[in-house]
């Protein structure tokens, strides 16, 4: 407990120091007509996540060199993008290389499991950007990530796929970030460096759990983001929109902006629904693959139905 409190204090000091520097060097998110906030807020507070993993690397004997290299790449390019916008081609190239480093670390870049490598490359590069898209209101990234970390923590007691301290450092970083973000008027936003890096850090143990449990079910820890993120993208493509441009058409954005539901309430709803699904993942992870498949498909169908039901109530023009 004392060790964890010391790490928590260090992370808190690092976050507070970053916020001070960000204000001084004007790393500020200024609201516009596509924003879900109305106040000038520090951008990039999620830098605490790669910093937490860096601390873990310093204090731990568990070495993941390829993973750390990939994280450095996505964190660096994302932070640069927070400060000065980069082209989507540059971001995609660097992200692709980083995901390849991650897959190499997990032993998925060999001829015997090439199909797993392809599947998880597509999932990784897609979900990495979806995790970023879903970071648009106060508390969303923090609360949702608590459910993912909680599920991984529990599964690790059964499958022992990663050092507990790795998950602990991420959890402590999320607690620190929540202190500054999980409020009506946020002190800081995660920024690209936060949301992208955090997904990268979560995707690593998810892959290890998938390998250890011989199951793709752990991907359902991202089920809410999968449905809201990918369905919104498909609807925008159908409507001829440029999906690289900012917008306010995710369900969580419509609820917060069109229905004026408080940000933290919307974020809590997402967390609650994902928590129910995560419990299902935990209960079924050692069951027959047919049971797991039936659960995953059923859960996704229910979420998709809920998506269109809410969309029809909030913004029916989108589905006409």
C-alpha cells in the first residue's frame, strides 16, 4: 500500500507539473462549434499514461522493449498532433509501425499465427482511433477505462497473463487523470496523447489475455466503443462525410449536446453498460467457444439495437 501511495504521489506531481507547463506554453483546447465543452481547458493531460508506463519500466524487472518502443512512437506522434496538427497519413503510418511493434512483442508476427496477426493489426489500428474519437466529454475516457482495467485485473487473478504492477500503474494513472478530468468543469482533457496511448497500453494486456485464454472474447471489453465508434463512422461514410473531420454525431455527443444531459452522467451510462458486458466476458471466458461466440454476437446486436433506438430519439435525421 505504501509503495502504491508513493507512485500515486509521483504521478500526481507529474500531472500537476504538466498542467502548469501546458498553461504556460498555451497547450490549450479552445472550444469551437464542434466541441462539447465551453471553457478553455488544458489539452494533453493524458500524457500521464505513457509516463506511468515509463515509471513501471524503471521500477519493474519485466521488460517489454518492443511494446515500450511502440508506445513511445504513438505517444510522441499524438502529443505532437496535440500541439500542431499532423496529416492523417503521418499519424496512420506511425500508428501502424507501433501496432506492429506491439504484435511482435506478443509473438504474433510469425508464420504459424499470421492470421491472428492480421486480425489484431486491423483491430488495433481501428480501435486505437475509435478510442480517440470517443474521448469527447468529461469523464468518458477515465470511467470507461476503469471498467477495462477492472476486467483485466480480475482475469489476471485467473490467467496470470501479465505482471499485476503493470495494471496497477495504469490504474493509479487513471485515478490521477480522473482527479483533474472527472468533474463538471475539467481541468484538463486527455488529448490524443492520452486516449491513443491509453488504448495502446490497454490493448497490450488484452492481447496477452486473448493468447493465454485462447479466446477473442476479451475484445468485448471494448464493446461499447466498438458499436458507437464504428457505427457512427459507417453512417457518416454513407452520408458522404469526411470521417477525418471533427463532428458531434457519436451517441454520447448527441446526448451531451442535443439533449443537454450532463457529461458525467453520459459517461457513467457508458461505463455501466460496459461493466455489465465485462462481467459477461469474465463469467464466460473459460466456457466453450460456441457459448462465447453466442454471447458476443448477442451483446453486439443488443448494443446495436440500443444505438439506433437512441439515435432515432435524439437525431432521427442521421438514419433517414
